[in-house]
C-alpha cells in the first residue's frame, strides 16, 4: 500500500495534465511520499487521454482509465475509488484550480489527527457570482439537513482515509455530498481545511446552472436513503398508518352520523353518504394508507437483498491491470 492515492477526474483538460502532473510529482518527492495518481478521462473529446498516456510512460506512478463517454464526476470518482491502493486518498480537479501543495497538510489531518474525511474550503474563490451565490445557498441547506458543519461541500479537493472510499458508493450527482454519504456510512470524523483556490488557467468550466437543480434533488435522495435505506418500513409504514387512521376516523364519523339519523335523532341526512365529501376523503385516506404500508413492506424485503453496483464501461487503462 502506498502512502497517497490522488484521484483526478478530467474532461477536456489536455493543457493542464502535464503541468499538474509535474507539480504533483514535485510535492510528493519533496516530502518523501510513495504515491499513485489515477486520472479518469471522462469522455474527453480533445487529447486528454494522450497526455495521460504520456505521463504514464514517463512515470509508472501515473495511471489512468478512460470512459467511452461522459458519465460525470461521480462515476469517475466511484470507479477510481475502487482501484486506489493508497492509505490516504486525495481527490482534486484537473483544471489547476486546486493546489497540490495542500496535499501534505491534508495527509497529516488524516494520518496524524485521525479524521476520516477532510474537505477543502475555498474561502476565497475566483468564480463569478453566478456560481458563488447559488453555491453558498446549497452549502447552507446541506449543513442544515445533514448536520455536518462544512462551508464548501462541493470542493473537489478532499482527503479520505482509505476505508471511506472502499465503503461508499457515489453515483448520479452525489459527488457534491460525499461527506453526507460518509456520515451515513458511519465515518463521522469529518472536518474542513481552508485551501487555495486558483484562477482557471486553461479551458472553461464544464458545469452549468442545471447542476444546482440536480444537486438539490440528489440532496433529498441521499438524505432519504441515508436515513431509511435499511429500514424503509419506518418511513412508508409510519405514514401509511397515519393516513389509514385518518381515513378510519372519517369512516367512524360517517357511520355515527348514519346511525344517529336512523336510530337516535331520527332526522334524515340531507345528503346520502356517497354524496358527502367526507366519504371520498375517508376512502382516499384508507387506500393511500394501505398502499403506503404495502410499499414499505415490499421495500423492506428488497432492502434485505444485495443490490448490484452499477458498473461503468472502461475502454482503456494505463498502469492498471484489467480485472
């Protein structure tokens, strides 16, 4: 096992790869770290893969995998995490906005201070307001929902104990919420470190406004899955019982009014039972209650079965043997 594995998703970053690789090598060598660097070419249309191959030919510590198309950052991280051999795993972006000089301090926070995960905090950002304002909003919402006191959940520069990356699954747009995923998996020693955020030197940002919509939906998904994935009956069953009891209460009220009109007050109802709104409310509430309960029961059965992990098509590799 090497000291550090560096995972770098890359899409159309051919200009950055050589400079970033040399920078990482200097940092690792100056601190005496044994290391590997795993690039993930996420469906690039330029010469990113050729540059990764060149780095692998120069230094065996540089490895790479190539997707046949763009699967997204989460898929890149998920695939690379399963291949890492480092005691500490560090992720960073390929656009040179993350500084490899942060690696030694991140390593110490994991190895010496015992944290499971260290998230970078770009306290001073070189991004337009169209990115920083929505980002602050989503970080605020994520803090409140998750209970994790981080300022920058989406920072690409993070450090992990190897046990974390081997025991979590990242999919969809979930890379933004890896600290939340780690927390629900039981890795609760999470902190943050202020890191340098550099101006983009080459290329352009690959993310648009739609990532915020997807990110919010993924936050709701991961919150639900984290709390109820192993006990779905606690959610569906509870709401099913509530709905059923409401419908049952309406039904009792309807029956009481009917009995009262026939045997007690002997005053005929102004409308038949089936013409009263409360009848339909009772019917809908009873049906929904039963459906929710059955949904929880079926989900509970499925939760007890092993779920196959989605695999992504890797069409080429550098320095990594095929399984």
